[in-house]
C-alpha cells in the first residue's frame, strides 16, 4: 500500500490527532460526494423555493436509505448505484426484446 501524506498548519498536533481530524473530514466529503453523485441532488431542475425544498428533503431521505442499505449489504453507495443501474438496463433490454417478438408475430 502507498504512503499517505497529510498536510496540517497546526504543528502542535500529533499524528494521531491529525489522522482523527482527517477521518472526520473524510466522512463529510463522502457524504457530499454521495449526495451529489448518487441521489441526484446536484441535478435539480427545480425553480421555486417549494420545489427546491422538496428536492432537497427527498435527496436527504434517499441518502439515508442508501446508508441503511450500505449497513445491510456492506456495499458502498457507488457499488449499489451501479448494481441498480445494471439491473434496470437488463430489465429494459428484456422488455424491449419481448416487445420486438410480439410485433414480429
């Protein structure tokens, strides 16, 4: 495994203190990345305060549900999203195939 270098402006902190702060910050970064990438928060087409509020609340609910699934499955948010996307693609392909054979008969 490679080296990990952490920068810190407080030279009085110990290695353990710096890594503890880093771990807390990293959790916040993971949260923001997942809310933006996995639950569609950044892709809000809303224009009014009411619809923006609804989108925000539903994005947070989706994140909480993904966290719950993460605890149950042991998979991270990106792996779950990829698995759901693949299942949706397979279902769409099978439906398209079924419709194509119906029209051919």
